[in-house]
């Protein structure tokens, strides 16, 4: 099994003790982080590398910032959406990761035919390749403002890039803070929240245009009728009153969705001292 998680840490330096504690407890193999709020040089590289992770970081001072942590080799990385030219906001990073043959994504006897995506040369099972993306979609501010228009543009650019990635026929996971709750079940009060940021029809339309490319929402696929949240506002007792939204998602290509086994939200992290306002979301394949 390979466990893949996404976590908006809301400042990696401010939340470092909580992040390290969660990494130890949950033991994810691959982690997509958002809202680092620091440049690459200020990232707490040593502390996280000491836990056995390889790092790919795209940082930005004070705002944004994304990273991918992997217990496996990172073969290559891309910083920034190729389809959003000229954008200097650190909101997207993509990595190709090799999972070694002694930790296969599915149990396959060595004398059998390899599943799609696995290659054997000379009878030996070669590394399996995963393409992992960490994305931090803009919040958007008030609907129809300048920041809102940037969010719509970002969604369109993300969709264009994902459509290209899907032609590779790989096990692809696009994980991150999408800043959109897809359905009524994904918010604590759909009536009062309807039309507000993160629960607006325009955002949901953009979300569906991405999912309808052929992707699977890992958590919802594993929990079709369950209401759980991944974000609770610091204000108005959001956590204490469970006034949350599910806005952090892992979207899987068909090749990855075929082998998803489980998914969860580590809600207990939100109740800790100096916690991020988000909780980690994960799936295992």
C-alpha cells in the first residue's frame, strides 16, 4: 500500500511541531503541502528530511507555497502551471515519483503479467511511476471581484493542464486545497452558505469541469454518504461547533482510481494547539 495525503499547513514554520507529529503518527508515504508561507531557503528541510522524506518545494515569501514530500525517489518536478504563463504565484508543483519494486502498488507475483504501468525487464519488476501534483487554488475573495476572476482563470488553466496529463495514461493524483466544497453534504449549512466563497455555483461548475475529465474524488468515492469536513474557520467557533467544509481533495486518474483502497480525514489534528485551520486528507492505493 502507498498512502498519499494532502495538507494545507497554513505556515509550515508556525505549524512545524504539529506537522512533524502528524507525519510520525499517520506515516504517509507521499504528502502534498499547501500554504507554506515561506521561500524554499527557509523551508525546514532538515527536520523533514530526517523523517525519511525527499522534497520538492515551490515557495513564496509570506503567501502561498506548495511542496511534495516523498519517501520514494523524485525523478523530476515542475514548478507552476505550464498553462498559466507569467503567473508568479507559488500554487502548483508536480512530481514524477518512482515506487520501488519491493513496495508494489498491488500484490503481483513475479511470474505473472505486470499490471498496466508496471514494466519488467529481464524478468525483474521495474519501478512503478506515480505522477503527483500539489495544488493550492486561490480562495477568490468576494464573488465577482478581481481575485475571483483570477480564481476562475486558475481553474481553467488547471483543467487544461490536467486534460494534457490524462493523455499520459499514468497513475495520476492531483491533491490539494481546491477552495471549493462540491456538494451540499460537504458544508455544515448549505442554505446559509449558498453563493458564498468556496460554496458558489461558479466554483462548483469549474470543479465539475475538472472532475468530468474522468477523475475520481478519492474521499467521496470511499465515503459516498458521509458528511465530514477538512476545514474549519478560526472565527466564530468554527472547530468547536463543527462548522466546516470539505474543500481539500485528492483527484485520481482512472488508473489510480482502479486501485484506491481507502481514504480518510485526520480531523484530530485540527483540535491541537496552534493547529492549521485545515486537516490532512489521505487515500491509500
